């Protein structure tokens, strides 16, 4: 079997390209807070990575080819062919993948958030945060003199 007809090579290239898309999408959403950025990125990942089974009729009467493809691709092809039998299961799997992706993104955000205490600015309570001679540390501010 030539390497150009390998199904595993097709899936490998799809996986690598989908990772590139996810990384660039995540970096492209850098203006959003992590609470929105992670669920949106994982929603797209869930849609791209949820597999679905499909069947294609072959040239010989009664023969069909059965395989796996991303559910969003199966749903799109079924929609374009107006095949409601194949559309509904693939659409349900696509929505399930999107939902699982959002849940996973929210779990990642929840696990990665920082639980830091607010800094107390009272001199009596915050002696350890003061400078060497009792001076309170000031953060630099850009643009103000």
C-alpha cells in the first residue's frame, strides 16, 4: 500500500493540523480572559476531534464502505447531500463534542486559577511586606509622573 493512501497518515496529518489551528486560535484570543479563552478553544477542539461513523455506497450494488471521520465533516456532507439519516447522529455527536470541550475548558480554568489573598495595606498587619527601613513598597506606574 503506498503511503499516500494510508488512513493512519491521513488521521495523523489531520491531528497535527488541528493542533496548529487550536494553538493559533488560542493565541489569537489572547485579548480575552482565560475564563473565555479556554472554553472557546476546547469547544473548537471538541468539534474537531469528535469521531463519527459513516457509510458510503460503492459502485457495486449493495456494497458500502464504512469508516470513521470527524463528526463535523460527516454532518456537513450529510447536510449537503440532504441525508437526514446520517445528519442527526453526526450532528448530535458534534454538539456532544462541543459540550464536552466547553466543560473541559472550564475545568482547566478552574484548576489553574490562583487563590491568592488580597494584600493588606495596614502598617500594623503587614510588617513582613514592608521594606528594610519600614518603607512600604510602591509598584511602578507607566505614564504617570
